[in-house]
């Protein structure tokens, strides 16, 4: 296979792109696709370099590739399309992107997303109740599509009586952005989007007169140095969330199910040890990424991996190829649910890292926590798979399964009362440090909990713990904690881990052993044992 065989438009490539990615990484890591002018970047380090350099690789190509609602609005009624006067965050560059991101990120917080978990779980259970008794389903149509649609409706505060309309608008939005409908259908889609715009006008007016805590209400009153979002900016953000949030989560869950079916030993591990579900989701994001590549525009002649990319060229950082790069991920073509790949790039990197990543992870985790205990011996009941025709995405359009049913109701039955099992709680707490949110982390502790960085003096009380965490993370720009070993006995969990932290130009990789004492789903005491001298020397 010659690298010239890679063409993202080729149906054969789209059926299984990974052998083509491997050839590109070996022989042509920076490669111009013949005929189309697209420059494909396939190695992890080079993809990372592109995503980290918005000043050299503009998001203009992403904006050009995504059809906007206005493009399908009826002639003479372009003003009635959602967000006609606003830029989308997904295709903007600084300083416009900086302003939009600073406002949106203040309300699209991990705490807000975490608060959705009980409702996400309820929605998942309602959907499962419709098909589990049958012992067969189309998992895409009956689970992976309706779950994120319903969750986003909940997040946006859509009136329950408008849920049916919202589903129709969601379908129209997906067709508007990703497909090329015939003129008659395009007219119907434009009409649906006009209805959605009118509904948003009503919602925005209502939220301004009667403030609410849903996402739209919070966006409208968000404050930053550059002011709050305009009504059109709120509309285009919710439209982007509706489209990107739906399709990414749909493909993530479906691709993960396919990977588990193809690796029955890994499926058995997850069903036997539900605490591995979060790690399995991360591995699914790496192994078969729902977003295959992004698009950027070179702002100057740029040399990358010894090849000069000309100014104005459209560049495709192949995140799915980067996630299979053997230089970063040993045995990259294996699906290993215990891998927990912290360097995977499925949600992007840098200033454009996906705002909805936390939501997608939550939805996928809950989807599997509710699905896997209810089924045994799942199999695909159709041989062929049809993949989405959206160029940048990967996921099956249908996934027919047969399975035996079980009596068990949930992988985490204690969650019905809001209490996590101890190992899951500690894993979640450790993973949450990457958010750098002191309030979120302090919420894991009991009111009189203790936090002790040995040999530093301990602090007691949730408020004091929050202040301590805030002081610790203040200089940090990024931190990722990797669990090496996790052991538990009773209410005690011991976690051996590697903490990788960056503060400006300085960084440290620190081996740590943490001992956690748990009480009714909270951390009663946490003690970390590490070499303070190593940390101090590296970071000062």
C-alpha cells in the first residue's frame, strides 16, 4: 500500500482507515493528498504541534467546512436562521475565540456537568427499558442517538412539552450541517431551523425577564471583561452544542460497543469489574476516535517533520491516527480497557479542546454502567456495517445487537442513593484533578475531612481543604494523574500513581502513593506520600 492510496473520500478508506494511517506514519507523516490539496498530519507529536499552534494553524478551514443554519434558510428569510449574526466558537481564532471561550467556559463547568448525572442515568434507564426485554435492538437508533439528544435538551432547559419538537429540530440540525439534502428536503430543514430560531427567541426573552440556572439563562447573564454573549451568540453556541454534542457521543458509545464485541476478553473484564468503565471509555476514544480529523489553515509557510506546508494550505491533523501512534501508545492497535490513555487526542488539544468533553465522558460512562449489567453474550446480528458519510467523523449508522438479558439493574447500584463504591470514587477524584477546579475537588470530602500532603502539615475541614487545593494548583497550567496500582480493603483505598504537572515552562513527573479513608461516598481523609524535594527542585 502506497501512501498515495490514502484519500479520506474513498469509501474503502472510510471502511477501515487505520492501515492507511499506519502507512502514513511510517512513510509520509506530513502528506499532501493527491488532487485535493489537503495536507494530512499523522504522527502524534506533529498533530500535537498543529493543535498547540493556533497562530500558525488557523481554524478558518474548520469554519468553512461546517455548514451553518443560515445556509439552508429560505430565500428572503436568512435573518430567521439561528445565530445568523454570530461566529461559532468551533471555527474562530483569537481574539474572537478567546472572548467566546472565556464566557462559555465559565458556565460549562465540570460541576454543572456532574450535576446532570442523576438525570442522565434516568434517561438511560428509560431508553433501556424499551428494548432490553426484547433481547435485541438497533443500539444506534434506540440508545446512542436518543440519549445525548435528551441530555442536551435537559442541559438547555427545553420545556418538556417541546421535547418532540426539539428532537425534530435536532435531526434537522444534523442534516443541515453534515449532509447534502435535496432541494425539497433542504426547504423542510430550513423551516425546522426557523422554528428552532423562533423558539430560542422566546426562551431568551423569558430568561431575560425571569433568570434561570439552565445553560441558556446562565450564558445570558455571564460576565467577563468583554461582556456577555449576544442573543445570536447564544443561539449559535447552542446549535453547535446540539450538533457536535450529539454526534460525538453517539459515535463514541457505538464505537466502544463494537470494540468490546471484537475483544470479548476485554468485555468480560469490564462486566466483571465495572470500575474499569471509565478507563474503557478513554481507551475507546483512543482506539476508534469518533472524530477522525480536524481542519486547519496554514497562516504561513511552515516546516513540519522536514516538509514545508505552504501558506493557505488546508491541513488535517489526523487525531485518530495520532491515537494509534506506536511512538506514544505501546501496542497501539490493541484495545486494552486497563490502558487509561491520558495522551489521547480525541477531543483535540489546546485552545480548541472540546468544551463538551466532560459531558461526553459522563454520558458514555453512564450509558455503559446501565447497559452492561443488563445483557449477556451480546452479538452483532448483521454482518455489514454502514459508516457515517460525514468526512471528519467515524461511527456506524446502525448497530443491530442480539443478547441475553439479566436480572441485575446497574453496574453501580449504590448510585441510586448517590453513593459511589470506594474505588470508583477515588478514580473519579484522581481524574478530576485535570480540571484544576478547587471547589469541585473539595466537594469530594466530608465536612470535617482531612487533606495531608506528607510532610506538609495537614488541613481539616472542607473550606480549608478547598483553600489549600486552590493554593497548590494556582501556579499549575496542566496536570494529569495516572493510576499505576489501586488496592482497597474495607473503607481504605491505596492508589499508587504518577502525577505529571506543568507550570509555565517547568514540569515534573512525580511518583506518589495516596491513602484514602472513605465514609458514605466521601473522602474522610487523604494522605499523599511523595518526595517534596523532587517537586520543589523541578518547579522552582
